[in-house]
């Protein structure tokens, strides 16, 4: 009985780790699009094309994000703000936005 419980817990933990890995890929794609936006001015098009592609939809799904048009628009809005993901996810940035 305990073997089954251990196997289920291990499988669940592996799934969560895989989901975090795919979420990191989404964050990296956002950072790349922001860099392209600053350098070439086409970051929103880049992230929209990626999110609508088969690979992008698969990565978003594996990250636990529903790959629909609302998601694409949200990714494009994030890129348009030009704030890198590491900065946007930091505590200082969230406190600054809460104060504003």
C-alpha cells in the first residue's frame, strides 16, 4: 500500500517539476521577445508568432497556460511594457507597482 502512495507522490512531484520547466521556457521566450523589441522593434510580433505556432502552443499547454488569443494578447502586452521577467517578478517591482 505504501509503495503505491510513494509512487503517486513521486509522479505528482515529477509533473510539477516538468510544469515549472516549461514555465521557465515561456519566461525565456518573453525575455527574448523583449530583447528583440528593444533591438529591432518587433518583439510583439515575435512573441505572437511563437505563441500561435504549434511548438508555442505545446509549451504553453505544458506550462499550464491555456493557449488562446487572450493569452497571446497578454504576452504581447507584457512585451510592450519592456520590463524583463526577472525584474517583473521581483519583490521590489511588485511593491513599486502596488504603491503606484
